[in-house]
């Protein structure tokens, strides 16, 4: 078997595990509830969801999207968030042969579908995801530097200040952007900066291009600027673009314009 496929197989259970956590986060964090306790319950009948019915994606398929006890529909959003999260972790593992870099990029991308969904729905990016991440990823980057020689903490710091700083200025000037966006950009800048600042550039370019496209679509559909969708999902999409195609985008850009 090809090495990339072995990496994908190793990454898959982690991706599904994080995906399962993120579905819980999507539903509980905006309400201020704990992501640890209590166990998940059916929103209709209150039945606790047992371990065998709580397996990512598969349980939903086996139960055909219904509660085992009362038969109430379980939103397709649960398996979709799990699938998207796991898919990004697996793609990162395929893309980055270095395990440290795969963990850094996979870990960051795993947060993106859930964060985008929470921001779309509630217009917030929960601090309870951002603060632990802004502690955990620097630790990972330092470990990656000194054990794996696979990350650059100084560039990570520059990336954080650059991307976070730009968003901070935009937020201060426009007022249309929140501190959640600033923290998310800082985190994205931190992780991609540790791989090389060209990845931060690719993430920013992706966010701006997709954001512009989204704005045009919203205008074309007759939605005013006031109802424009939040910028967090574009930051998240830009991170996905940079994580999966950052190297290609950077070399294309540098070859063409510099
Ligand atoms: Zn039920």
C-alpha cells in the first residue's frame, strides 16, 4: 500500500473522533453548555444516546437518521459535520508526509467546519474553542520544532501578528467584524506561519477571494450589505484552501507576479 494511504488510514479515526466532538460543540457551545457533560440525548424524547448509536456517521446511517427510541428525525447536519471534519483531517494526512505538520494542519482544519457553522448560525466564534486552541497549537509548534524539526515558532509568531493584526485593523475600522474573527485569523496565521509565511498569504488570499465572491453572490441575489454573511466562514474556507493547496497557490503567485 502507498504511504499516503497508510497515513490516511491512521488519520481517519482521529478525524472521526474530532468530528464527533465538533458536532457536540456546534450544538452546545453557543448555548453556553458543557461539551463534556452530560451525554448526548435525543432532543425529542430525551433518551440518552448509547455508545453504539453514537459512532460517527455510521450510527446515523444505520439508524437511517432517526432516534432508536422515538423515531424522531436526527438532523443530517450531524453526520455531515463529522464527515467534513474527518475528511479534512484525512486530506491533511495525505498532503503532509511529515507527521508534525499533518497534526498541525489537520488539527486546525478539523476546527473549520464547526466554526464556520457556528458563525453562520449564531454570528459568534466561541472563545471556548479559540482560547484552548491558542494555547494548544503554540505548544504543538514548539514540540514540532524541537522534536520533529518541522515547524518554525518565530514565523508562527509573525504569522499570528500579521493575520490577526490585519483583521484587528479591519475590525476596528469597519465595525462589521468581531474579535472572534481576529482570534480566528490569529490562530490561522500562527499555524500556517509555522510552516512558512507563504501559507498565511494563501489563507488570506483564499479568504478575500471567496469573501468577494460571496459578497457578489449576495448582491446578485438582492440581499443588501447589511444581511451579508459573517466573515468567519470565509476565514475558515481560506484556511482549508491554504492547508490543501497553499504550496501551489504560493508558487503560482510568486512565479506570476514576483
Ligand atoms: Zn428520541
